[in-house]
C-alpha cells in the first residue's frame, strides 16, 4: 500500500458531542498504520470512516485520561476478531502502565497480542519544589520509540496535568534524481540504473556522478502534540514538520482555563507551529463549549497561515510543506 | 419526573455498524434510570439521544463480553464529571468481578462512586458432565436484585457461552379507582378522599367500600433478555411482561451459529415472547451480517404479532399490554 494521510477519527475534548467523537487519529504511511489516542468509540469511527481497523500496527497513547485511551480495549478485541495477525506495539508514559494493563484485559474475550512499551518520563517541572530550578523541557533528550525502516518515531514529555507524551514521526532523508539534470547530462535508459548502482556512469564522453544529478531531500515529518500547555517540547517535536496536529482546547478568552487544566488555546497552538516552522497546522481536541470552530480558525490564522480545524472522518493528505 | 420508556442507545452484536452502536438500553421509570449493558460508545449515544447521562442510577451488565460492558468506564467518568452525585449500583454475574473492577479503574480521573453487586450464578448446565443430568434452568430461584419502592428487579441465569444474566423489572400491583363505579355509587368530591383514607364511605344512604369501586391491577413489567440460547429462564423472566427486549442475533438460516455462539434467532425470540405471554416484543443485538431488519421482522411476526426491531436512538414508550 502506498499513500500517506491522516484519518481523523475523533476530535472532542473530554466529552463527545453530536459531531465530535472522543479522540482518535490514524496516520497511514504506506503500509504502516499508527493509531494515536484511541478514545471511546474509536472502533466504530473506523467503520464510519470506511477504514478497516486491521490497518493498525502501532498505538501511541499520549496519556491515560479516559478520552485518550478508553477505546483501546475495543480496538484490541476488534483486531483479534478481524484476524489482523500482527503484534501491536503500544507506547505510553510509564506511569500509566497499571491502566494500560487493565485496558488490555477489560472484558472477556480474545485481544490482539501487544508489545507494551512504557516510556519513562523525566520528572515534570511542576513536580519540582518551588525553590529548585526546574529542568528546562528543551533539555530533554528525545525518547527513541521506533527506528525504521521506514519510520523513525520519537517522543518528548509535554506539560499536562499528568504524564503526557508528544510524538514525532519522520522518514529518513532520501536522495532524489533530478530529471532536468539527468537530461542535460545525457543520462537515460540503462545508464540510470548503472548510475544508481555504482554512483557514476559514462555519458557524452565524460563521467557523471550521482551527486551531480540528484539532491538529498529531507523525509516527510509529522508531529502529534496532544494535551499540553504551550512548552518548548511541543516546539521541538514540531520543528520543521510538514504536518503538525496540535490540541487547541480553548480560545484566548478562556486562557485561564487552559493554564489550569494543562491545555493550549488556538493562538498558542498556532504560535507553536510558527516557532517550529511547521508546514500545515491541524487543530483538534476542541472543548465542547464552542459550538463552531470559527473562533479557533480566526485566532490561529492571525498567527499562522496554513491551518485547518480537524473534523471527524476527514482524511488529510500528507505532503511535503509547500506542495499543498 | 414521570413517564416510563425505553431509550435505545445501541443495538449491534459484537461489532458496531454505521447505523448500530454497541449495546445500550436505558429504562426510564419515573425518576429511576436503569442502564442495561453499556457497550463502547454508550456515553456518546446519550448525547445523540438528547438524554443527560446523569439519569442513570443503576447499571445492569448481563455479562462481561466487551460489546456489553466496555462503555462502563466512560459512563462512570461522565457521571462524576456531570456531578451526578448518586452512588450507582452495578449488577453483574459474580464471575465477572475482576473485569468490572478493572473497568471501574481503567483510566486516570474521577469515577462516579459505585456499589458493586456481584450476583452468584448457579453452575450452568453446559458445565455439567455429560452423564450428570443438568439442573433445569426453570428450577432456579430468581435472584432478588432490588426491592422497591418503586421497583422490584430480579435476575435469572441465561444460557450463553459465559455467565450471563437476564433481568425483570416490575412495579407492585396497585389498586385503581374505577370512575364509572364511583359515579354509579354516587361517590364524588371529598367523599373520594374519605374512601381512600378509611376504605369505606357513606353515600346514597348506604356504605360503599373501596373494593366495590376499584380493582387491583398488576404493575407494569419489563424483561431484558440479552445474549442467550432460547431457554426456560428467558420465558420465566418474560412471563406476562408488558415489554420484552430480547436478543435476536441471527435468523433461522444461521440457527447453527446461534446454537454454537449461544444466541437466539428472531423466531426463537418470538417463541419466547409467545410462550411467556408477553405484550410487546423488541428485538435487538442483530448481527452485522444482515443489511436490513426485514428478515428479523418477518421471521418473528410469523410467531408473535406485536414485534418491532430496535433502532438506535428510538424511544419506546412503556405501557400496559393492550394499551398500545
């Protein structure tokens, strides 16, 4: 399977609404499927999206609040029922292990086999005594979750009310042949194969090297930043990504709630995208208090151009920044 | 609050479909709310049905297969979030206690306080050695779940692949005044109050007794019979009820599957209703293999007249049999 996109399964914060299910994001990257934060009802959202659940190979749970994890048992039962076969890796903050274990044995029946990957987090700044300087979040070493091929996945601790992880998914930089330079050098047909195999080829009475007719381009990158206050780690995760999916629970009018409950406003999310030099920003995890996403769009667009508000069952293609 | 009805929250078997969520039934009986089998997504179905979750005072879990219980954590979190206040009784087969305990602590956050009521089941017939006569299910004494006012709730073990309970909810018989007899006896106004208070009153030169101008009518009764093969216990639970909600996973063409997986066909469910002398039959828990409910309706109506197939978000009024 080829194709890379993000299937939006749910976009609600805390409580679902008529139009927004609890969280759920499926990142399809050629044959790989990474499910982020399966909230309650995620299994059915696959059906409504027309996507078979067995596309899931890996599940990343940002934290163990119910709206980000209560769909895990249903997904693991469904994968077993559908005969998916693969062992599914489940990544989550280590302090959440007792919850994940209970979720993996929550009802009678067969569950897809899992490889549990509890990720230890640095002590959060908020846990430090007031007179002890907090370790700056930016000084965290990214936790290596998976090293491709095809993908490298890293995680950083965010700044929520409980241990919470943000994710960065990227492919390695790759060399791309440049058709105009190939043509100018007179390299075509079988000579291209020789060039790729040996790094050089004779053409037009001279030696053409691979470096002369190609360039190295960075791979695509995606960041998923769920429940957190604005923080350096969010910016680090999103640094230069093509797509940033970011929580934006509140608007600036409720910034005091955002601070209290460990969330971002739409403006803060857009500021993270701008500081990180992200390509496109997708806002999600909207509080049910807002009847329309218009406020989020307006607030974010004042800071960052390429922004959309995620809607349930939308499919967002993943492409290099600037190609949209 | 007055009014009695059944809010259908979900009607799927095993896997949800576009139009059928996992199980969920809310019986509203004046101020009481009894939730049966909260499958995954039940919390959101309340929102779609326009019913506040805090209407739930009691939760009856027939058995611990995921499609009947994975919505429990979300409901208990939602009740706490909404400030419902009440301690919620949760009734379930005793062998399911470890699962219920995990469901009540499945993610970080506050859960509505619960009173767990594990109900011991007689050893199922299928567990008996082949040469030992199974204890007939009909010989079970009903388990008293709750004794009103206003309601009496009893349970009987059904015949599924795992321990499973069916439920009967009924109100006590009550004396009703008969307006035509009151008028014939010349009892009106303040005399009615005296009649009710003392059991007799003077009217038209004679003594009129309460018994002469009233009759005792049985209270309304409802049975909820989920995952089971046809069995005596299902008939006992449904004996003379005004409304029987009954699983009908399969059609007769798949009766071999029904037998293997411990379920009923639509014809079998209708036969239970007929043998029990039920008023109205509501079929639910339909297998996703059937694209339309027409087969279920036709098969059941050949055996029993007053039958409907439950559809998600339908509200079915509860009234005495024959008053529909």
